[in-house]
């Protein structure tokens, strides 16, 4: 080998050095970007977690506030006279363990406390008290619930004082009667949220503004672990008068730095760097693809479908396509009767069927639950009819554990750009066509046609809005079981009970369907319901009379007609309509079967 040949095969160290420097620079840049991304993801996850728990904590505080409002309703019912806290206190504290004590303070002087033992120091003149007075006067002036604390409880633990100003009408004017007060044990109030945060791997610190009149915060609850660079969420529970701050951090600490150092230790070698780059390249591509695919059916998910369809429209702006909304008829039957595995098998088979057609100009996605959405590209609704029929008629049966499982599809579709030029309008029209199939006999297909829009909407509007929301008969629906939720209440019932809207109703009543029944009538109404449910005769109307409590604390005498029936979604439900009996004399509670 001559010198020239030797020189040619000798490595070019300058080029190697430059290449190494560029690769190293790229590696460091990559690691920095990785740190930013991982750190961002970790903190975003922690922030979402903190926001979720802040909402839960706020709701728990509202439970304490609602107890003070319940005491307020008692005051208003009795017009501020002959109040006996010992008559209602034991049951309230038994049902709500977070309540350390409940109090009445007429003329802003605490005169009644339950339990009194150990709480004698609470019998004070709130208005003129050095520590409590400014907060009490602030709450009365602004007519807002104030939460003072935290402070140590006589029974041990940390507490807060929830004070609710009560105004009564006297001589046609609102006058401050005094306060209803709940002393809250914060350990009990936030017990579930604290346990959940700890179980999910987060350390936390919850602080609260001592009073609305100071910027000083004090710790209400905290975990034992440290909080390095915590995520902080500020929230209020009601009226934006009390401010809270929740700080959270992973128990294991922030791992972004550790992860990046671990990667850097492997990619510092040139050979490993190239393999790592290639691996990351394909991994990112796979993650991008995975993010657009529904994991069960292996067709697009909704974001992936919308992105793919927008991309196609951008490339083919002048071509039509047909949008399909596909629904599995009576899908809940498969989950309830055969089990979720069979339900998943149904969805998987539909996804496989649609996926096989994607190479022939069809985009498909799982739109949500048992609904699929598909676009037949380049074809108008008329031209796509054969493909739509194939989808509808595809094999809808299979064997599972020796049983033949059959299912059917309902399909509604609409034409682009003939019927709509925006995805929102097109989806709405395809969905209405699907509703038309559902309202007919299901297991069919229907194209959105001219005039159909108004027909379907008028039918839907009549059955849902006119027959239920606007009916003059007050109506409420709840689950016919102990602790069952209130499912529905119409406008007439809201007017009868004195609520301005559904949000105010559920904020006060929560999910308890008995919350608006007069306390004196509640025991026999609960017994009536128990007998009705155990009797087992459904779809039979039964009658009773009782007294309700309105939003203003007034009594309303009503005759109720109740009917128990089965719901596919909720099981046994109770439909109850009311007739106002305020003008009937000789009102007397009764019920019969």
C-alpha cells in the first residue's frame, strides 16, 4: 500500500471531531428538550391532580356550609322562636361526623350549643368579641357565610367555625336575626380527599386564609413528606370570601432530572447515541399513531379521525364525501346481559369491519361508547349507498361460549358539501338522521333529507321539552332505593318549591330526594316508600299527602301521586307528581295502597 492509499484510508480526525461535536451538541440539545417535556408532563399531571382535589375539597367545605344553611332553614321555619338545638343537634352530628358542634346565636350571642360539654367557652357575644367580632360583622354586612380558622378543638384536632348570617322579615324589612354556626372538624371533613391524595402518591399541604379580613394563611392539613417545588392551586368554596391554597408534589419527587441523566449516560457513546436516536424516532412515531387510534377497536379515535378528515379535505377541496353516524342497537343489553367482554367483542368486530374498508376510500373512528363515525371519501350520499348498505349488512353475529350473539346497526348519514360545509353542521345532520332511524324501528339506514331537520327536532322537542319540562304538573324523578339520587325535576316543580332554576335546586337539595320534605313528615314518608318498594307492584299509581319546605323556608301542603317503574339505565325509579293543596281545609297526612 503506497503513501497515497494509506492517506486515503486514514480516518479524517478533523471531520470525526466536528461530527462528534455536532452529535454531542445534538445530544445535549435533545436531553434539554427531553427534560423540558418530561418536567412539563409531570407538572401538568400534578396540576390536573391538584385541580381535581381542589374541586373535591371545595365541595367538602360546601357540605359544611350547607349544614349551616340547613340550620338557617330551621330558624326561618320557626320564625326565630322556640329553637331547641338539642332536638336536632344529635341527629345532625350523627349523620355528619365532620360537625364537632352546632350552635344558635340569636342577636349575635351564642345561646345554644350541642354538645355543650367541653364547648362552654363558645357561649359568647360574637358581635363584641375581640377575635370573632370583626369577622361576624363582616359576614352580616355582606350577607355571606364566613369561615374562621383553623384553630385547635377542645376534643382534639383542628377546627373551623362556619358562621351563616340569618335575616328574617320583620315589619316588611329584612332584619338580622343572628347566626347559625357549625364548628367543623377538618380532620373528618377532608378525611377522604387526604387519604386519596396519599394513596395516589402525592404529598400535600392545605392552607386557608384565616379570615376574609386578613391575608395571613394557616395550615389546615398536610402530609408528612416534604414538598419540593410544589404545584399550587388557589380556590374558594363559596361567595369567593374564603381563600384556600392546595400544594401538591409527588412523594417520589420530580423525576425529570433523573430520567434525563439516565438517558445521557447511555447516549454519551456515539454508537449508542445513534441507536437511541433511531429508537426514539420510531417510538415517537408509534406514540403519535397510538394517540390517534382507539385501543379497543383499532380504528381512529375522534381527534385522529377529525385530523385525518381535515387533511383529506385540504388536499381535495372540491370533492364530496358522505359522513355516517353508526350506532349499535340496544348496546347496553350486551353489557348487562352477556357481560362487558361480549360488548367489547361487538365493538371490536365493528371496528375490524370498518378498518378493512379503510383501504377503499373510507375513514372510520370510534366516536364514543357504542357510536362510530365514518366518512366515505370522494362519494356523494347517492354514490355511497352501496357501501353504506354493505356496512349495515355486514355479518352481525358471532359465537361466544357456545351462544350465538346477534346485533344490528342503525346508520344515519349526510352529504358534504351539499347539506353542510362545516363539520359541526354535518355531524348534527348525520346525527339527526340517526335519531330518525332510532325513532323508527332501528336496524336501518337513513339519509338526512330536506325538511327532515325540522321534523326530527320538532319530535324531539315535543317529547323531551314540552311533555316533561313545560308540563304544568310538578314532577320529580328519583331512584327508588335507600340513598337513591334525584334524577330529574321539571320547571313546574321548581316553581312550587320556590327555586329559580335547576342549579339552585341541586345546590341546595343535592342528590337527596327527601331534602325538601318537612322534617315532621319525613319518617312516615320514608316508611311509605319502603312498603311500596317491598310490595313490588310496579306501574301502579299511589297517592299520599305531605308537607314540603320551599326555598324560602315556607311550608307547602301537597297531594302526591307516585308511580314506580323500571329504567334500563337506573333500575327502579319513582315518578312523583304534586298537586298544591294550600287552599284545601282540613289537611291531614294519609297514604294508601
